C-alpha cells in the first residue's frame, strides 16, 4: 500500500457514518445529528476556539448553484428547509453567526444574474437569521500547494470557525457520484470552473481535495431524502428517487465512501475518493443504519465518465457541454446571448444520450429519438 502523502487530523481518523430514515425529513435530520454526535462535536470546537458563542462563525455549504428551477422535493439541490432546520438546531445551542455559502458556477456561460443570493432565493432560502454569501465576490489569497498552488478562497469560508458540508445525494457524470467532498468543490471561488479547475494543468478532484484539506470541514450531512440518479442526476432527473435518508458524520471522507456503497459503486472508482485515499490514507468506517442498496437506481456508465474526462481536456468542448447541461432555467436568469438557441442542438444530444443510458425517459428524449 502506498503511504498517504498528507495524513489529516480529521479525515484520517476512523469514523462512524449514521444513516437515518423515516416519514419526516426534519425528524430524520435531528435523529441523524443526535446519533452522529453533531452537537458535542460543535461544542467541542467552540470551546477550543476560546470565543464567545455570539462570535463563533459557522459556515454551511449546501448544494445550491446547480439549481436551474425551483421544484418541490428537488433531486438536484439541498433542501433549504433542512438547512434552516439545522441552523435552528444550532441557534438553540446559543450560536448566532451563520453563513450559507456557495460560489458561482459555469451556468454563467449561458445565463445572467446567477449570483448566489438570487439563486438561493429561487430555491427557497429566506435568509432569516443567517447570511447568504457569494464566495465568488469576496475572496482572499491562499497558497494551497499542489496543482492548485497560489489561488483564492472565499473569505466567509476561510474565516469560519466551524464548517459544515450539507450536500445532495446524486450521481455525477464526472465522478459517478457526488456527496459531501465534491460538494466543497463548489466553494472554489472562480465561476469559470472549466478554465481554472479542469484540464491538463489540474484535475477537478485535485482542486476539490486541496480545498477540503486546507480548510477542514468539521461535519457532514447528506440530504438523501429525494435523490437524483442516471447520467444527468446532478443537474436534472425526470424521475427522482424517493430514498428518505439523511447521512451524518464528522468525517466527509467516510460519509462519501458509504454513499458510494449505497449506490453499489466501488468508492475508489470515484476519482475524488481516490485522491482522498492517496492524500489521507485508508480508514476504518463503522456504519450505523440501513445499508441495503438504493432500488431502483441507475449509475453513470464507466465509458461515459471516461469520455467526459477526455472532453474536459479541451476547454471549449467543456464549455459546450456545460452550456448544454441546463435545458431549462428560471426566467429571472435570462440568456446571455440571443444566439443561445444554437445550444438547443447539443442540449438535445445530451438528452438523447441520457435517454439511451438510463431508466428514465421524458417527452424531450422521445422527440429527439424520433428525429435523430
């Protein structure tokens, strides 16, 4: 076994991953938090900081910016009601400094006005008793080392005393699946992520693990109440999966490993997990909860992941693919160009590819099957 390059005081430790389910998502969140020791973990970090509770800054990173439209029980973005429930839980412990954070993303190629507060409002975040922070708009310099080197980080993320990843459970065409580790990739501040974090000079999974290592995340939750699967599960799913589960752990690496097992994916097949293994080493994981695989469930096919990895080496092809990911968008975010209709063709091809590879179908896929 190759020894880890950078053992970490959080991610290199053997850990417990809790999975809870039921009929009420809020109850499941509270049960998962209690069983995983969330409040004791939070209080221990606060006591070690030496700060008054009113000055202790807590940053929560949900999945927001892959949202294109608002949907009840969305399989794409973290449920805002669960994030706000978690904030209420921490407020009950006497804390008051909360930030919900995210950075802009490649949807800026195609649409205007997609700042984090505006997209969060579309999703249903109220901002009552907490700030919604755009990590792309207030940054400081940081030397990450490795392939990322001298770069930037969002100030609210860097200066937080306690960091939480509250991810969405879904498949992903770049790495088979995305959970709490890949969620933190969304903290990287440059919106043109294909230019800065993909390609020959750096791989996205390197950038992801470098920021998670540099700015430790103290706790992870995974919203698997409604989940997205299939080729485009991370951006849309015509038939979401009712999975009714909340994951919780003080170790994102362990949590993501278990998320892969639930999808019947060998976790090291995910390049984010492989990078974590190389950097932090292997760990022992205790699983507390129902480990029966999701069913029904469609994973991304290996050849699709490999093909997209090749495409990502070319920046302009990556741009076309990224512009084709969102086939619909809330009208408050208009198109960048009147020529956007040209991308209907690659969008249709992506939908056709999706329909050929996965269980779910929809009228748009059937239309392209008819004419292609």
